[in-house]
């Protein structure tokens, strides 16, 4: 708290004037005074002499206006005493050793202060529910204010800390207002000011001035004002898109249900809802007024990934266009479509101030990073005007070099293989290289998709020698369709059969396979394969395994494996050099964001290995773990 003056007469007088009893109290108590006549200067000085310390400024000023106060908590501190009541706490419950033994070898300063607070604090309350209001002279600021701790002995939780007595009293006043906010007829000067803040915050948010709206709505929420939480949670949700926010009874309003109910269903759809499972969540939604059948349908669509955010009007058309781009991996292009249309978004009602339904869309939701969430909030919309924000930068780097870098989770693609086909629709890849009857799946995150095709012995009609892969499908910025397997656990061996010729019936096709090697590099060194085909014929190919190079066809100089894989260089350096050459020479790339954080469809390919020839054997082992 700063050292500015504070009018305790005005503050306490307003509290007394606005005070009404709680709903569980007798209305006759409305005339009960909350405070008492102020203590004289001599009485305050006498108390300080008795205590041996000068009291902190805000508490001293309070006592001069009111010698005690009825705090009116439902459970906690009920009454603060006056100058004759206060005294040193002296830790009668032996809390100090309990807190000191948990400090550890490198404790935080705040933990050290808390551990010592119990023996040096000044006790203020005279009536409570196993609770204490404790001013700590050892935890003070530059203005001489002491921190105030409220310890509720029945809660089992750490004490609440307030930076000063004044901060504590202001919080209790806000709590009084919030506790009665839902009471019919509870209207006063404070409620009118805070309701005006809600209206102003809503308008500022729609004009893109969300940073100005935030403190207004946060303050209104602390007073419990209606609408403040709903509006504030939308801002918070877009500032932290992966957080969970609640929207209360909005799920029952037909105007907001398409945006709100899918958001509420995200946690149970991801399996993060533990308490009572789906039934409990459905009961909670119906208790808020949502139709149970609608809630069940939305939860099912969120869980299987088929939900689509589909608002009406020009904004809705932009959303559909963006989804079509994003589902094939063009997430930056999709975001640019959304950005251009944000100003066209229309609120379905006064309680919605941003297109938060985007966050629940399985394809578009992952695009909304915190930076893009801020851009949404900073964009004027719903008919309001204002300056456009600085665009958030694109997320996808050019080329393929990013495959050698750790992803956001610290992991990188280790073994991987990919097919690119120039100028074809990605959906056609199922015909070109897919197994019989292959179909595209619903777009899924990499961690949610099957990480490998079932082993041959797990599928009827699949030969044991086959190596089928589950691949993610999309389109590069250069209009190549791609099918990528980032979980390849198979060896690149002599029976490898490049899918490039089969994929190239409609245009040029490129295949790459990186095998990181297994166990001892001498037994199975890292390997890299590249093949290029056109019109069903292989043009050139090479495979590098350790220092051995196998090659065929007229390989362009820029892709010459002898130049790219130099014996004196490390394997990662050689890989990076090849990936950069593939981007420069062939125009190949892959969309990093979609492949690591977005959603892409998948299908299962035909085998990447040929059948054993006559007299050629192969081994297939299955390990079964059994409990003893």
C-alpha cells in the first residue's frame, strides 16, 4: 500500500450506511452499529506503550475513527477489538515449530516470515470461529505498514496475507458487498459505480481496449457485481487459451449455448473430469438449465473431434474457410483469414464480448496461442471502432530444418518418413499410397492419434513382413500434399520399397526416410533415404547408411549425397544439410505447428517393405509380457 492518505471516516461511514444483515440474519440487526467511537490519542499512545511498539499507520488511523469493528464474516473473524483488547499473540497453539520444520534448505523469504509470524504477531480479534487476525511487525513495508494474516484454524490451509490493515479492511468491505450482491433491492452508491464499471469494461473490450477493461471488470468482480465474472472470464480465457474458465448459467441461454457449452465440455471430453465422470458433468449442466440431450450431443462431438464452431454471417464464412486451411496444416494462412474477419464478428447477446467459441473447435482451437488471443482481444469488433493491433507473427518456419530441433515439449521427431506429392489434393493420398479401403480420420492431435499401425499379427489379412504406417496428412505452403509418419520404429533395410513411384502417377513425388539407428551404431548405424519419382517412374534415389552410399539415377548436384554426407561431419549436421537442400532444390517443407500442436487427419499406408523373395528370409518376433 502506498503512503497516500485514506479517509477512514468516509470509508467506514459508507460501510455502515450500506450495511444490511445477511439473509440468515434478523432484519432488526440492520440498525446494529458496526463500529464504536474512535479511541482518543492518549488511549492509542497508552496501548502502544503497553505493547512496546508504535502501531502501523493505517491501523492507528482506523482506531482513531472506530475503536473496533464488526467484520461480519460468515465463518472466520467476527469482531475486531479496540485499543484495550489487542495484545501479542505469542503462538499459544505452537504453530512456529510446525512451520519452521517445513522450511527446507533454501526457503523463500515469505515462508521464513510466515514461520516467525506466530510468536511476534499482534492479535486483533475478540470474537471469531477458531480464527485469528494477526498483524506482523516483522513483515512490514517502506511505509511502516505491517502485513495482516488471517488464520482459520478449522480450514487446514495457510493463512491469508494482506499487505496492511487497510488492505484487509478494504477486502472485507468488498466481501460484504459481494455477499449481498444477489439480494433483491441491494442497490447503493457503490453498486451503481461498479455496475457502471461493468458497462464501461464491456464497451472498452469490444473496442479492443481490453487492457483498460481488465482492471474495471476485476474490481467489479471483487464486489460481486452481476455480469462481471462472465465478461472477465472471456478476456482471461483468450489471454490463456489453454486455461479453464466457467460461464455459469450462460449454457442455458440459446443465444450463447453454441459458444459456451462446447467450452464447458472440453475438460470432460479430454478425460480431465474426474468427479463423478460424465454423469456428474451432465447433471451440473442440466442444473444450470441446459437441455440434457443437447449437453450429451455436444460432449460426444467434442470427444470424437467432430464438433465445429459455426457462427452465422460473414464471420462464420471466414471460420469455415479458415478451418479448411487448418485441417490440411496451413495454420498460419488460417489465422490470417480469421484475423481479416475479426472485425465482422457480431455478439449474439450483451454478455458475449469475444468469439470464444473458437477455443473449443478441435481444428481451429489449437491455433489460438496467447499471442493470438491478445490480438483477438485488441481487435475492435461487434460494430465498434478503434486502431488495429500489431499482427501476431506467423508460427511456421520455412523448409524442413525444424525437424532437427526439439519441439515445444522438448522432444523431436527421431525416426520419421514422409511422402510428398506435387499438386494433388491431400485426400487423394489415400488412393495413391493407402492400404485397401483407406479413409481419412477425423483431425486429431499427434498425441491422440494412434502412434503406429497395428502390428501385422494384430490384423487379419496382413502379412507378417508388411510395414504399414499411420501417417498425418496435409498440404505444404508450396502446394505439395504430404503424408508424414513421425513415429517410425521400423528399420530402413534392404527390403524397403519406396512409395515414390506409386505416389507419382499424378505428378512428381518425393520420399524421405530417416532411420536413427538402433542400439550399437556399428550394428545398425543411422540411415537416410531420398527418392524422387515422376509419372510412375523413379528418377533418382540414394540411401546413406553410416559411410556407405547406395545411389541410382541422375542425382542433382545440390542433392549429391557425397557432398551432403561428409565423413568428418556429425550425423545431425548431415541431416540438417540434406533437409536444407531438399527445401532449396525441391521446394519441400512441412508445417511445424500443425504437426506438433495442431490437428491433422490420418490414414494407414500400404507396406513400405516388399515381400521376401525366393530364398530370402526374415524374422518377426512378438514379445508378450506376462505376470508371474
